[in-house]
């Protein structure tokens, strides 16, 4: 099994006029970063015209599928039975994105097959990561 899961998803950017603009996005999970999920959006979803990636806890995604969750820059909440809404807070403003709940559940199931919940610590490389940080300082 590959140590990386990439899953394309169709997102809906909720505009200030309460319209939904379809945009592609990619969810990514890596075994060597077992606590995190990334979601990447294309340049047209950005205020600055470049790719945008957000990183947040896998647990946040799992909780946000069932109930409102999040403190800080990323918030996730159910929106009916078929969707969740993700809010991304940045100094330039807030973006709201609607995503398909069944697709997110499939992504989480695939990530749990790669690294089961509660076993993330077995895939962390604290010594290596600390050494890399110190080399960058």
C-alpha cells in the first residue's frame, strides 16, 4: 500500500452572494505525517492566484463530519446529510467550502487503513523531524 493517499474531490466555494462555485480539490494523507490531512485548491480558488493548501488534524475532519468542530484557522461542520462545510480563516479573510460527506468518509476510511486511529504514534519520527528542524534554524 502506498504511503500517500491522494483523493480528488469536487468542492463548492460558497461566495459572498451565497452562490456555490464548483472547484476541484485534492485531499492528501501521508503515513509519515499521520496526524495531518491536507486539502489543496487550485489558483482560481485563491485571492492571490496561486495554489492554496491547508493542513489540519485528521481527528478534526472525523469530528466535523458528525458535529461542529474546530478552533483556530479551520472549522468543519455537517450541513445536512450529504455535505460538510469547511471554513478557512486567514488574515485576508474567510473562505467557506462545501464538500461531499460520503467522499470525505471514504477518504478517512482509506487513511485509517493506512494508519489506524490511535496508532499514529507508531509512524512519527520525532528524532528525525527534530534534527531536520534544528538544521533549518
